[in-house]
């Protein structure tokens, strides 16, 4: 265990971090609380982030890390780059790549090395990070921070992201629709979300509505689809991440698919209804990874394998009304017949 003097010495540490990343926005957003927590734990540290995907640059763009090292293979070139950074601390979240684990283990030259439990962990790292399989992904990533004596708040991370945003919300309460997603099977449909919002507006006429979509959804006519059912909705096409953070932090209610922006809304602590597709019968694993079972969060899915369209609009209306009545209601998964 580190002493107070150790903590003071490491406040300005050079930290090299290798992430177990993927190509989706949600995965990279789920890592932001770890970076934010490292900033708080080591306030004067310099952070190097190693990743296989250019999307990792969003962490540097928004000030969560100082440098990004993109690599294709965990080989001698990666080890040379890591050693050239002269790290005091290394963290490796890759579990199955022995090459990456070696490059960020004792061979890195760091005095403190931490790695996720896996092959060679006992010999490669001075501290081992527990691998948490079926847990909301940001919390799994934060296990690395806890191994170093730090803690982080998900809403606090989103507030840090929002600092550089320019978007200003209305003075009245508002809801947000997030009908997009990377996979077609995950999309409940813009019309369904808009119809649910229209029903809620009949009971809450002062509630304004925004819809967040990406360029692909814009090309597919999602804006028109939302407005056809909810003419008063304001559609935001690919807002900047800090503006998206501001939007979710102030939202009275969010209705979303399992997607990157929906994950950011969860991290912001917004009252949220998430619709998960169970097209393959494997939804339980996705829910474990991407649903935060906290007060104010309700997940809707089918009890058996079925397309996402099998989730009825009435189920979303009932869940949303519960959260409008009590923002801390929910905290669980609601299954409907599929």
C-alpha cells in the first residue's frame, strides 16, 4: 500500500495506459470515467493512451489524456514507444493479448504496473486488476482506478466533458429521444420513440422534446420520421460531445436505444428508459455490459428471442410515466412477451 509520500511523489507521474478497446463510440465513452479518475488521483500526471482505434483520439481532444499512441500490433515497436515515454505507472486493460500485457508490464520500465487478471499476470504486473465480466462497462473499467487507490463519479465525468460545451437548454423541463444506433437490430425506430413522446406530451404539455441523431440517421430520414409524429421536436444532428453532455445532464427524461449517446445519458445520471433488442436470445449479456442498474433507469426487452419491434410502445409509455412521476423510480429490467 502506498504511503502519503508515495502519493505525493506520484501526483506528477507519467502514466501509460493500454485499453481493451473496440471500434464503437460507446466503448470509448465508457472509458472516460477511468481517465477522469486518473486525473483526479494524479492531478499533475501526464497520460499516454495506447489504442488500436483512432476513435480513442476523442479522449485527447476533450482533455482527458495528453497523448494518444495508435498501434496495430503489440510488438517490439510498441514496447519501444512505451519505454520511450518513460512511464512511472502502466495500466493494461487488455486481457488476452500477451504481447500488449508484456509491453505494459515490467518490461515497460515502470515502477508500478497494473494489469487485468489474465495470462502471465502474476509475473508481468505488480498489481492485478479484477476482471468483472457481467457488469456495466464503465464500472468494469474503473476497477483499474480502484486498484490504484482512486475513485471516480460517472456524472462527474460527464460534467467535466460538458465544461467546453456551448449548448444552452431551455428554462423549462425537456426530454430527449435517442433513436439511432450502430446495428439495425438495436434500433426501435424513430416513429415509435416520437409516438411515445407525443403521448407523454398530452399529459405533460410543458415538456419540450429534442431528438439526437447522427449523420447516417439523418440521411435515412430520421428527422422527418420524428417530426411526423412529434412536430414540435427539435432535431439535433451529431452535436459535439460536450454539447451532448450538457443536453443529458439537464434532461428530465431520456428515451434511448442501446447506443453510444444512450450510454452517455446513463453516465450523466439522467432518468432514462432504454430499449434493448433480444433478436438473438443473448440480451442478458448486453444488458450486463451496457445497462446501469441504478435508480432512475429502466430497461425494456423481450423475455424470449424476438425483434426489438416486439417491445410495445405502451411498455415505454408506462416506464416513462413512472420516471416523470419519480425520477428515482425503476432501477431494473422489465421483460415483455416477445
